[in-house]
């Protein structure tokens, strides 16, 4: 089941409890929250700090990367480790999944 199907199922389950509301806005919010629970591979770059799964092009194994704001400006940077260390996510090609929520 993909992310959109999860969001629709959740929405249909709670719709009778909600009363008057905008279904499109609520479903979009559900999809955004589900992204943390069930991350999907995407070409979309990270848009907020957090831990992300990253899969480089080719046959490479996925790796967990910390994405945070740069030290000098607010660009999102990924910690690739030595020798590159912090790299602007705009310059990193591959697929992303996340951000992941920490365990409760």
C-alpha cells in the first residue's frame, strides 16, 4: 500500500468524527505526517532537517544521513563523512526517504 492509499484509508476512518472541514487540506496533512512513519524513496530533496535514508545512483547501498542547516547560512547540508563532510543537499544526486522520527 502506497502513502496516498494509507492517507485515504486514515481519512475515511476518521471523517465521521471531523464535522465540517476541507478534505483536501486534511488529506495533504495526513500524507505529510505519514511520510515520517512510512518513508518512500523519492527524487525530491530534503526540505527540513532530520535523519534521511539516501540511496546514491547505481548499485550502492542506502545509507542514513543527518541533514541539518549549515554553519554559515540556512542551506540544508548532509553529513557525508570524510573527506567531503558537509555538502549542500542541492548538489547530491540520488534518492531520499524521510525525515525519520526518533523512537518514542
